[in-house]
C-alpha cells in the first residue's frame, strides 16, 4: 500500500473491521516503528514479520480482529499476553485506560518497553515473565488479549477476568489448526465461549501453556503408539504395483471437479515423483480438459517449453533456458518425455487456444525477464522501450549476481530500484487495452515478465533479512502468477501445479506457520477451498539428484532410510513398496485420525546433507492437514539429467526448449 490509510481501508475496513474507534487506533500507530528497520518496507503488508527470538509481529488483520472482538469502549484495564514488538499493546493503549502486557523473552520485553516509552505510550506497562500466569497484581481485567496459541485458556487468566470482561485467545489441541476464541465472563460468573474463526499464532509457552524443550516448542500430546499405524496404512492404501500401468481412475474420481491439482515432491531429484506427476497430468489433460501445467521454474524458461508444446512464436530473446543451478531439476529425461507427449497431444488440436500450456511460477529470472520486456516494447512501443531501459538500467551492474544487488542495497552501497521497476509495471498495465489489442498473448507474456522483475527486485533485497519475508514474497508471487494463469485461460480454467511438498502442502499444518511462513498450498486453500486437491509424495530410501552445496555439481546421492517417529518410517513399516493413500476421504476413517498427530516429515531440496539430516531435512507437520492424498514409493531413483546438450535438428522447430 502507498499510505497507512490506504492499507487500513483495504486490509481492515475492507475485511469487516468497521468500528471507527478501532480503525482510528490503527491509523494512529505506525507499524513500521515496531518491525526491524530492514523490514520497514513490509510494514504495510498484511503478513506476520519476524522480530527475533523465533517470534513474529502478527499480521495486522488478526490484531484488528482480536482488538475488535474485545469491544473496548474506553477506560478499561487490559491485560495482554505476548508483548512481542509492542504493536498490539500500542493499539490497545489508544483504546483502553491502562494496558498491562507480559512478554516471556527479556530481549523483546526490554525493546518493546523502550519503544513504547519513546513513542509516548505512557499508559502501557511492560513486564517480563510467564504470561500464562497473567499479572495478578493489577487484576481484575476488563479485557485480556493473548497473542499466542495454547492448548486451552489458562485458568490463571480466567481467574483474572472481571465480570462482564472478555478474553480473546487462539486455542489448539496441538494437532489441528488454531481457533480464535472469545470467552466472556457473565455478571453471575459463568463463562461463555464463541469461535471467531481459524488463525495461526506462535505457541503460548509457559506453566499453563505449551512446554519448551531444548529451545524447540513441543506440543503436549497423547503418547504415540505407532505399532498399529503401519498396518492401518497398509489396509487403507491403494497399492501401486506398476507406476507406468497402474489405473489412475480412482484418483481422478477423488480429484473430481477441483480447479487446481497440486502435485508435490519430497525431493527435487526423484524419478518416480516426476514420472507419476507426468502420468497423472497426462490423464487430467486428456480426460478432464485441464488447461495448463504450472511448475516451480522461471517464467521465461518455461515459456520456451510452452511455445514448443503449443507451436507458438519463437522467443524474442536468445538465451539458454534452465541454465541456472539446479539445471537437472528441469533438464532431465523425465521432463523431456512429458514435454514431447504434450506437444504431440497439442498438435492434434487445431486451435492454439485449445492446447494445454506449460508455465513457470518462479521469480529468479530478473534479468532474462528484463530482456523479454525490452524486446516486447522495442516491437510495440519504442518510446516506452527507451523509458524501460532507463528504469531497468540501475539493475544492469548486478546482472551476473543479482543477489549481490540486494546486499548492496541493504548496506547502503546502492540505491533501491524498487520505484523504477514498479513504475514500469504500472505503465504497462495502464496501457493494457492498447497493447493487448494488438496481441493479447504477447502482452500477457511481457506483463508477467514485468511482474517477475518487480517481485524479484524485492526478493533479492528481502533474502538478506534472514527471515520469512523472502519465502513469503516468493510463494505469494507464485500464487499470484497462478491466479493470473487461471484468469488468462478463462473463468472455467483448471490447472495442474508441480512444486515441492514444502510449497504445496498447507503451511498452516506445519511448523512453517510458527515461523510466520505461508506457502502456495495455504494460499490456494484459503482462496479456493475444496476446489483444490493437494497430493504429497514421499520415499524412504534410494538415490536422489542433488548437490552438497548451493551452486555445486549434481551428484547421485544415497538417500538415508527415514528416521523413527517420522511419517516416512510409518509408511516404510507398512511393507508396501508403493501406494496411494487418500487422506481427505480415506478408505478407513481411522487412518486420518491416527496420522493427524504431528510427526516428523522429510524434505530434500536441491541440496542434500545426509550427515545433518535431522536438522537439515526434517520438520514437524500434520500430514492429513497438509495434503488430500499421499503417494508413497519406498525405494526411489534419481532423475536422469540430459547428458548431452541437445541442438534442434532440421525437423524440429527453433523453439525446441532444450535446444539452446
């Protein structure tokens, strides 16, 4: 948003926060003062931001929802649990008489106290301590706001709630997404509770909350007896005897009318994952009329494949697609085979508009995308092209190492190009009707490249913050690109997405959410609900294509057997070599219940470090809340990289994707 008022009007008033006193309080508190200096530019984004100590400043809408639910009229005594940066306490201070806020981390309590004092909030008092025990010296309280999720409302807080008072807090049983609840103490002392909807907060640590073990949050849970779970998985799963011949009819029936089918992977280099995704994608395109496949690849690189499989125009820019690390992720035999099938399938359709597309969702192609925007404008609007060259020119010195640009801006050695790239995108969109009227497809491609430049510029600055900001920016960009593709292909468009499990499994069901991270899967679920069908993939052992370090050569690495206590070990112990396990509508309801308890789950990206596997590659998640289906291969093989750089033969079009 350009101004604080615009942001509040859109994100708060536009989403149902209508109390003018609450809106005025938010307008009077500058959120930028409560976030780290390097994140100040994101202060007006409606997302949580890291503030240190593993804590986050909550997204503004959730703070507003909490404050609004307290129904403060002025003059009240308020207790807040979880001071964090002090932002919510400041907002409460504008509405109430006195605010007492408790923070368990001394560093945050000290910085919040200093900040609130500096900003003139004399009616807000900060204390370091166990917030689950409240602040009894100043009880009773007319309102209590708890900014962390616990297993239940602490008894100590209920005891400090005055008659007629309201308490708002996220509550979770540990294995399900949190629910924001409001507890009202009636005049006769009885407690009334109502739900305000699903939310996600950091855990409430303390004597009457979750325990903390070795610096890692552990939700108390029933003792796990996993001895019977593998047998249940074996009985509930659909054995997959032959990857290339197994009928996919039942899976397609389960997918039903979903607009988006999200196909994950537990690594970026496992042949079986690529091959089954390709098989299912072929079936969805042939039998269900899906319009496109969108993958975790850069837009211009994937557009080369798109033009090849749809017999589209040659690229205006000569470049080598899929040439950046990790090249094997898309330059492999498995992808090449699918691309050839898609081209053959498409050429059987006379109209290009009826041909299934292939697109990239990622944002790492800043300079290739700049080249595509300039080439497009050179052709359709030379005057605009000259302006674009001037605006993008500030980025040119960093072409060989765009990440160095972000570092230079962060330390003040180079001015940010944000305003210039945003202005370029805005100018293109303002001339949408004129440009698209000449060639709608070419304009769509150029506009998406301009979006890539805008978000990549922000990403390369955000990546040095050591926070969730860069992850969230990237996944939000990928989701926005997915929305653009659905819009481009029409109101009834249906799409298939290939990305890593960590991008497509609902982040709210994993420890990612505790770090303030979201992902494509979460955004899809929030936007489309059950019209999304998410499929996760897993393996126990075998080989994988990966590198030991970023930028290193591809290695065929041995995947270690899964750790005890993990979902992968449960699947391995089922003794079924491969299976499909429905989770949204399982064959046996017990399997969903048994797997709901959070467990370890493995994620191998382009880098694999088996010597530190527990620390580097495992995280806690609730599998049935992540995915609608889980596909298992006990032993897997690495993808086969294209060994020889292919050149287009005379009978192949010049747009052959791996030819340059």
